[in-house]
């Protein structure tokens, strides 16, 4: 029995359907028309704003140009940011969500092997298989999402250079990519309390577990709940020759037992993710952060340290205060044994049109050394 969401449209006076694919978890559009190269950008923009999706049957490259034209129209009148940081952040997210909804209204058909049956269409089958899994039936997805899969595939193929490893990390689709290296540098340079055992909580791509292994920690247990992250971490550790040193387990935060070092780099912003991919950035109600803090004491050996890697971006945005963080540490029976700070280098730091520019410019990433009170 097929319980996947299905999208319907009319074509040649016949109602047709196919499996709907959306990594953001968006439901299939309720209204779908068939469009081709005769569709103008203004007409497409009007339809998209009204909630009507367009299933493209024309030239692939023309579809890409139409998507770019839609993006220009969305950005033509950007909303004015509110003065308060929290309001600016919420305003920014609302604008991004509106942009995503409109651009997601341009759809492409996929054959049962992920081939795109359009003129001048590239071969995206490998990128689709990496994100969606094995092909099994005809389907439909938004062009915007498909282009995102291509970008993720290229990152996975090329990898991210990690100087502390003397190698590369290859992020899978939907797994946080360590392109911002300052948090990795913190873990690479902080004095280790022990070389016997470490836990890496929420390992993601496995980069911090790999850094600890390279630093000489004899055994690391890395945990995550996301199957994609688990597969990604195992592949990266095997590629680096560290898979015998690091055990990757599916777990909700902590593995069984205690360790002299427990490391965690939770999502930095306490806000609700709008798609599964955003879980690496947004931690609703600080669930992972508080889960780590409240469970740390029970998983630390006497004299051990918990390393919390956290940006203060949430503080600059008014989403969480420093007092709230310190109160949560204290309430968990922990004390701050030390803190090391580093300023990130944002590639878009000079973009003063970004409503979050001031917060990003002031951001500091810290490694908090926590111990049992």
C-alpha cells in the first residue's frame, strides 16, 4: 500500500497523479496547472502568489530562467526590518518563508529512475538518489528543491577541508556542513581532560568525533538520532581511517555509561525549524541544549568535563539571554570551569542590507567547559 503524498493535475482533459516529493515536508499544492515555455514571468508570479503551482513541461533551461525571474520579483520590494532584534529576526524568517513558498510553485516531473523528461535537462539521478533514496515510481518535485539537491551533491562530492583533521568532511544532504570552522578549531585546541574516552553528542557529520580521534582520544562514542547523520558520520570516519576508534550509535543524546569528556554542539537558535533540514540550526524551546545540560552530570566521570559549543547569536537576537543560559547550567547541577571564545569570519559580513547584519557582526562562538558542582 502506497501511503506517500500524491499530487494531482489535469492534462488533456484527464486527471493525472504522481508521488509528491518535498524534503521540507510541504504538502502537495492543491491547485496545479501544466505550464511550458509560453508562460511569462509575470503570469507565473501571479499564479504562485495565489497558491497555484505550475508543472513544467517545457525546456529545462527555460524553467531555470523562469525561477530566477520569480526570485527577482519576490525580492523587488523587500519588507522593512523592524527595529528590535527579535522582531527583525521574525520578520526575516517570515520573508524567507514567503519567498520559499512562491519559488516552490514551479514543479518538475521525475521519471521512475529520477530522470527529468524535459528538453536540455541535466542528469540529476545521483543527486536525487542521495537525498530521496532509491527510485521506485514517477514523481514530482519543485525545481527549487531539485537545484538544492544538486548543490548538496556537489558539497558531498567535493567535501569541506578541515585543517585540524588534515582531511575533508563530506556532508550528506540534510546534515549540517562544517563550513564554519571556528567551532571545530575550539575543539581542536582546548586542552583535553583525558585521552581515554569521549562522547560526542549529536555528531552530525562526525567532524568533532574525528577531531578528538586525531588528537589522540583512544575511544569516542558518537551519537545522533537522524539516520542520514549516522550514515554520514560513519562514511566520513571510515574515509579518514577512524572508524575503529569511533563508535557511531543511534541514541537520543547520551549513550549508556559515563565519560571523562562529553562534547555537544547543539543547534544555536531556539526557534522552530520550518523543515527537517533546519533542525541543525534551530532548536525549538532549546530542547537539545537543555537535554544536554540536564543529562550531563549523570554521564560525567568524577573530575570530567562537558564541552558545550554554542554561539551567542541567540543573545544578540533577543531569543535567549546570557542569564537564562547560566541559570540553566546552574539548575542542571553544573558549574562553568572555563570558557574559550572565538569570533567567526562571516563571508557576508559586509552585507549591511541583511536585517541580521548587526547580530552577526557581534557574534562570538564559545566552548564552555562545564563540570559537576
